[in-house]
């Protein structure tokens, strides 16, 4: 298994635990997202993981278009903000540092 896929599963699992959400898969033709999390049967978070050294503007535009189809929180996970050619519109960008902070807050609130 390649590293980006490991990262995708790790991010999905961590967000699922931190927010108390259930993992799911989007099953629509020609519409695949890396992360899809539900609260009961309602989609709460969708996201893409781009574990690359550079994410070009064209790729960011495609991510924006894909994620805008959903009425929920949208995230893009990248190794650092520096890899983005531009910041996406209406999509929260998360980095490893953000995940560490989310995990710390979750532990402080709910315990280990």
C-alpha cells in the first residue's frame, strides 16, 4: 500500500474519532471522495487527501468542483500549506499540525 493511502486512512479514522462520526463511502458514478463521514445518516464531512509536494491550481479547481456538490463541511488535507498553488475556496485546508491540535483538544475534552 502506498503512503498516500495510509495517510488517507489515518486522517479519515482520526476525524471520525475526534468528531464522533461514522465512515462511509460515496457511491455515485464518477464521484469519488477520499473521506466521507456521517452523523446518523447525514453527511457531515467530505474531503480529499493530497499527499504531494505540489498541488497545482487546476487540481485545486477540480477538488473545489467535486466537493461543492455536497452540503456539508469540506476539507482538503495536505502535508503543508506551502504545497498549495492557491488556497481553495469554501474548503477547509488541514495539515498534520491541525490534526495534532484536533487530537489534543479531543483528549483534553473527552480523555483518552
